[in-house]
C-alpha cells in the first residue's frame, strides 16, 4: 500500500467514525433544518450545537487515535517529497546491498517500522544496520552544472560523454562511472536497458529528465490520454488477450432448468515493440567550448522530437516496417457517414453526437475524448450565433444554449493535437477521432522518455558530432475497435471538414 492509499484509507476511517458517533445526529439535525428553510444559514444556537458536537466527536478516543495516525502518514509523505527532491541531486554513500523495502499498513508505529532495517525511499536509505548513511551531491546536478568554483569546474554530462567516447578522457570516464553507480542505486535505468548490458552512464541525469518532462508531455497530447502500462522487459513482440466470444446471461425459464451457457473464446493480439530513435548534429565547438547548461537544450530538443514521433505513431502508424498499428489504421474502428456539404457547426455537432451514439451502442460504454487538429478546435471556437455571440465559451461565464464549453463538447474532452491528419481524402479534410480513452493501451519503457544518448559517429570534415537517442514502446486500439469513431476523410471534394478560414 502506498502512502497516498494509506492516507485515503485513514481519512475514510475518520469520516466513518465521525458519522457513526452519537453526537453526529446533532450535526445532521442542523443540516436538515437549514435545508428545510430553503438553504438558510444556521442560527447562533444551531452553530453552537454543531461546535459542541464536533468537539465531543474529535475528543473521542477512537477518532483521536485515527487523527494521530493521519498526522503521522502526512508527515511521512512530506518527508518522502523532500527525499524525492534530494534524490535528484544527491546520492547515498552506502552500498546498494544495504537497502530493503518497507511496506506500510494502518496501525503501523512509524517509530518502529522496519525493525531497525534500512528504509528505502526515493532510491536511498535513511539508515543501514547500526550505521547512519550520509549524502553527497550527485555527479551531475543543476548546482554544479554552472559552478565554476567546483574543484572539477562546471560539470556537463553531455561534454563528458563526448570526451569519453571521442577523446578517451579519463576524468570524464571516472565521472560517468560515478554517475552510472548513482543511476543504478536510484533505480533510474529500465529493466530492458539493464538486460542488454547498456552502460548506465548513458542515462540522462534525473534533473535533466525533470526539466524536460513538461516539454515531452506537451508534444504528445493524444498519447497522454490513453491507458499507460509498462512495456514487457524482453522481446520485440508480445501478446495480449482479446475476447472474441463472451459469456451469456439469460433468465432461467423455470426452477431446476438449465441456465444460459456459452463458452468464452479468447485469442491473442500480437503487438510489435517499436523503436523510436532520433539523431541530432552538434558542433564540436559547442561540446568542447559551450556552457555546461547546453545539456538541457540538446536533450530537450531530442526528447521533444521523440514525444511527437510517438504521438504520430499512435494516431497514424501503419503496423509495418517497424511501426505500431495506429488508431486510424486499425481494422474495425467506426467511421461516420460523409458530409454532403462543407461542415457547419450544426452538421459537425450532429456528427459528433452520432459518434457518441454509435460507440455507446456497440461498446456499451460512452466515449470520453475527442481528438482534433488545432484548426478544427479554433474553427469550433470561432462559431457565432445570429447575434454575433460565440457558441463555445468558457464555463466561468455560466453559458446558456452553448454548443461547448472550455474545450468540451457533448461531455467529450477535446484533445487538440497538431499530429492529427489535416489533408485526408478528396475534401481534403482534417480528421476528428471520438474515443473511449481507457480502451486504447500504450505500453512504454520507464517514464516514456528516451533514456539513453550515444555518440554514434563524427563528421570530421565538418567538426560535427552525431547524437542518437532512442526508446521502445507498443500500442493497440484493436482490443475494442468499436470504442473509436473517425469523423471526416470520406467526403467529396470541397465537402466536410475542409480547411477553415478565419
């Protein structure tokens, strides 16, 4: 059980204990009186009754004990946050073998958890046996990246990789080996990378990953909405089950007669593991003479490009030549009927409503999201009624008779994604995808960012070094293709979701 789950459990127990206390009837009586009075405020006497009841409830030994447990859990959570921040810039001086894992449950005495053994939190230990483990700054962190007073000078992970690979620099090798130990101690290298014997020093420092994470997430709007699961540790293909015939249920006609019986039939979906890789040319001058802070700029560019490519694969991957099978190419997804004229807000609204109906009728669960290109989202926000009032407005303005509010339409969350195709069919049209996000599954290594950087070759006549970064992922929409409907792409020339004008 995680600390968040433990906190929620204790909070639920406190609320149950409060509501089962005899004095809680006083609070309910005041609430009922206020509601009967049209939602009026409690009188002074009623407020005093509530205050007295709350004091008696909070003084109850059982409630008090639970509140003490909650404070202990919250304090532990705060320490975890501090430790997590420290883990990005510091590392323990003790050996990895000194670590054990501590689990928590309601009623734990925080002063005795683990029985004196070490507690693992954010990848490092508070104590080991009878000795106290100290901390030292990590080899590469934001403080020493630009610190010219450091005894080794400003430290750049990217420069050191270059110096070790190209110049066989011994100092750079030592720093990268130290960084590699820190990566292993803090569990920052994926199992797949470990199984291939990959050098942990090639893994970007944690502070760089934290820095570029917002940029990466922004580059993959569609991928951020689907179900995310860990990628299997080995293999370049893997299987997931798919039911083809489900169980049946029917009313028993009379007692002691046979009930409905249908044998379930299951098949396997074979999914490929895609390798997304990119390269970037960096001048020798920037590596040898550039500021240490250039690490963030280079890695941010590579990681951002990786995220965009992954997002495009989930949408439009062909399923061949090493690609995953994207939503738009998955057999069995639903397709809206073609427009008979250029799209208007009325016909667009009707198409989306039809998609909601089709998915709910066949999947028996409603869709949750609608992915569309930026131009279609802006077009929708640019629609006005006959009096010049916008039809899509912020919810804070308490709209009435609006088509949509705050990037929502028919309770579908709009996912504005620049990777959505915008020139499909005779129209040519941009596409809109209505889907149930929980039914689309993305399998990723680690946290979904490229974890390794390599110097593959140099262009000596140009003083250029090529940096290559890569990662692995898998995806499927084929378990429930009827959880997706595509709108657009099948209309005649000039019809449908053609390029809007503003």
